[in-house]
């Protein structure tokens, strides 16, 4: 367990990202087998040591939050020391205003079945005016009002765009941040602005996408495909070199990828997505896998940043 920046909240090194659990979507026929699998994924993660679950109102249009509440409702003892965080925004019609944020938070609290939130993130504000979001009439103003009413403890930001994340973290207003797309064995963007700003302001960082949507879990096989990714031949060749080093030292690529992320002193935790209980257990096992110092001595000098255009699909029209 470690402390999440200036929040003082205790988090496990590995958390569960709830975005990839197949969720019951409002208005659609509820698949009870899928719901059960989702609950078992949450239980498996917690039983394996995860004490942090990352959710959002936008995941399954609230389905993620409902699933978490249902899972812990059936097994309340598992929830004892688990920090569940969620996010406001990134929903149809969300415009960054005070009133919209209040409605979004009220919905999240109802779905989670809670009367107070320990930590709430502003979610993906990339397409919103930052001056509005940060104003008293915007999302941050609403969250500050909730803090004054004792309904919210800490405020964070979680943007899928590293530049946007950096801009918000640099304000010093945020106690914590979820940071995707910016720190992994093939991505070092966080070094430029995010890590320095977080260290300056005491912002606790939770790193997302550490496995690069599967590449750093299953490896660079020609038959493997990855959602929203088209990795360049150069990146794949680099990952194959990492795989060879892992084999030589008797460790898994996933273990190297997950454990590398939390070695940085600015990072409190890493969240890995899981679609089923097997993946949740595999992530936890990888996080506990012993890695010899000789492995890091060998691979650390080879690590560098790969430009986004080299391993990400262009934006959709």
C-alpha cells in the first residue's frame, strides 16, 4: 500500500480498471451471465490484493458503477478497505457546467449507493473550455461546493489526452490524477510535464494503459491485433527485444510492464483493465512476480519514447 499524493488515501500498487468489464447498459436486455462474470471479476481482483477500483459515470452509461455496487452489495466484507473512485463528465450532453456536473455526481452516488465520495475525477475535458470547467460556474465549482457540503473529499482529473492532463495538473488544483497514454515501457510522455507538475503540487498519480491495450501483455505476435492501435514495425521489434530479455531472465512481459510503471517516485498506483476473473488474477500475479535487478540493468538503457504517430491510430473523422 502507498499514499496517493497529498490526499493521504491508501492505495494498492495495482488497481482494477473497470472500463473493460462487459457492463449492463441501461435500456438493453440484461445478460445475467455477463453481469455475474463482471461481479466475479471485481471479487477476484479484490481477493488478489487490489484495493483500488477505478470507474466512471461514462463506463457503460453508469453500468460500471451499478455493477460495483451490486458486487459489493452481495459481498460487503470485500469492500472494507477498497477505494472506489469514479469520474464526472464524458457523457452525452455534458457541457462542463455546474448544473450538469451536479446532476452527474448525484447519479453516480445513487448508482454506487453511497452518500459521500472519497475522490472524484473530472473526466476527459478535452473538448470543453478549460476556463469554464475550472470556474465557479463549471465542473470544478460544483465539486468544490460538494466538498464544502462534506459530500466529497478530494478532486482529481483524468484525461485520455496527456497534454490536457498536464494542463490541468499544472494548475495545482487537483489532488490526484489518472494518467493514461503517457507512461509505459514504450511511452515516456509523462516525463515532460505531468511528473514535474505532480511532484511540484503533491498530486497523486494513478497510471492507466500500462499494457498498451494488450501489446505489453501478450507480446508482438503477427497474429495479434489491438483495439484502437496499429503499432509500427519498429515498436513491435522493440517489444520483441523486451520479450527476449524477459525470457532470458525467466519473467513475464506483463510483470515487467506493470512493475516498471510504479517504479517512478511520482506514481502511487497503476490500474490494469480486466474483462474476466482470469485476467484480474493474472494481473495481480504479474504485479507480484519477482524480477531480478539484472533484468532492469539490461533493459533500462534500451527504453525510449515512441512518438504517438508510430503506434497509435489517427483520430477518427
